[in-house]
């Protein structure tokens, strides 16, 4: 039996609407992601509007690997209606694995938006063939570690590119 393709659906939390990412979100997300402080733990630099749009076009088109699903959302703050960040999951249904990531613009950090959105994403993933949630967090990034913890992830002894692998409980780390 063939499974229906996995596609991100609009999600809602108490304060946020998680909208499937579209290339046109780049115009509003550019300024949200423009602060170099967002790259302190991940490296790199803010993308130009054109580069961000090209990235969003690639992400919205989906993974070129049919065994991998890219699911990406922008976070819209209710009330003001402005975009404040993103969450994403790279899903490998055949392995039962989803790797989570999140970013919230500097002006909106410290209000729990990343945790709220990441928990909504983790809840959405419960309806898919996903048994393991994973995130990679810089060891000095306490705020990101708090988001991982809010999703029920725990740090492991595994590292990738200097980042600590966090994962859902009961997983042996075989896919580290």
C-alpha cells in the first residue's frame, strides 16, 4: 500500500500560526533573520533577500531525495500578524526519524515562541511514521537546549560538527 506524501499542514498554538513556508515569505523573513547574533552558534551570516528567496524556493519544492521530506513553517505571531521565526523537520519516514530545528528573530526571543512552535511541530509529527525526534544543539546555546528539552528531547553523548545530539527518550543513538 502506498502512503500519501507527507506535506506540512498549517498548525496553530495559543499565540502562533505555523504556516507552511512559501518563497514569498522571504520578503518578511529577511529582516527577521538579518541579525548576525542569530549565527553566533551556527556560523554563517544573514542571507540577502534574493538568496533567502532562492533558499525558500528550494525548501518549498521539497527534498530531491524521495526518501526524505522537508517540512518547513514560518511562525506568525497572532495579533500583530508578523512573522517572527521558523521551525522545520527533516523527516526520513523509512528510518522513523525526524530532525527538528528552529529559529526566532532576536526581538522575539525569550518569550517561549520557539518552544511553543517546536512542541506543535513535535505533536504534528506524532501522526506520521516517526518514532525518533532529534535535534543538534551547540553545547553553549542554553536557549536552544531549553527548546529541545521542551520537546521532550534529552542530550546524548553523540556530537556532530561540535553540536550535541538531543533525542527523544528510549532511543539507542544508532542513527547518530
